C-alpha cells in the first residue's frame, strides 16, 4: 500500500513539474514577444515619431501618413532608420558640391525600410522645407546625418498586448535610452501581423503617446 502511495506521489510530482515547465515556457515566449514588440515600436520613437496613423486625413493633432503630402515623412523615416540601424548602407557623397550634406543612401534601401515597417510604398522625391531636408537625384538620397540626431532618444517597453483577428494593440511606457528608469510617457500602438523576408513581424498602423511629465 505504501509503495502504491509513493508511486502515485511520484506520478503527481512529475505531472506537476511538467505543468510548471509548460507554464514557464509559455511565460518566456510572451516575454520574448513583448521584447520584440518593444524593439519594433522603438524604431519609430527613436526618430521622434510619436503621433501618427496611416489614414489620409483626420485630426490635425497627429500625422496622417496616408496623405500624399506626408510622403516626405516616410522618406525621412527611411533615411533616419538606416542612419541608426544600417550604417553600412550610408555612403559618402561623390558630388563636387554636396550642399545637402556629405551622406547618401540608395533609394531602394529607403523604400525597403518604409515597406518593412509601414507596408507602404515610397514615391521617391526631394524632401524640402522642414528639417531635415533631403535631396534626391533619381538614384540616391543626399543628406546630413547630423540633422537627424535627437538630443534625447526614447525606447518602448511593451507591457500589455491585445490581439484581434488582424490587428494587435500594444501598450506600455517610453523610457529614456540613457536613463531607463526615466519613463515620462505611455503609448498605445496598433499594428497588423505581417511577413517580411518570410519572417513573422508587424506593420505599424498607428502610434499615440501621452506624456506624463
């Protein structure tokens, strides 16, 4: 009788251990996914993009990237993203007079970054007026890297995730890169599941930030 009792205890112990292992694995996968989402959202916030959607019009308080007049902002993202994350794609200007700056990037690289993160196509053009200005010669974008520098860079910490049929809502806090304990804002981002180079990722639909200080 005692042996049967010990055998039952052993079976229950093994089963309990398996349940704990499965729960721990599921929790780790959720944490890993949130980290990936945080990196995804940080691609926008590190460039100072805090309030936008992909609509053609709407509230004047946010940037509507579906508006054809907002194409310059998408190009700025494509250039700025590569300055930070793909430095090898940035080349020296070969013109005799590089009035827009000493750096260039191929138009294909800019278009690829915009397609990867927004699932939008670029209509290549010069970006003039508001800084940073970017020239376009038909093949390359010309710019000054210093004009893309931000005094303070914020990254995203995704804390809550809600999934729908074809969308995901991510919520969390923004933290200062050089001082992670400083978290002056919360954010809400909506994205859609998306494949890029046969890998599962997301394409952004909207982002809004509420500054708490």
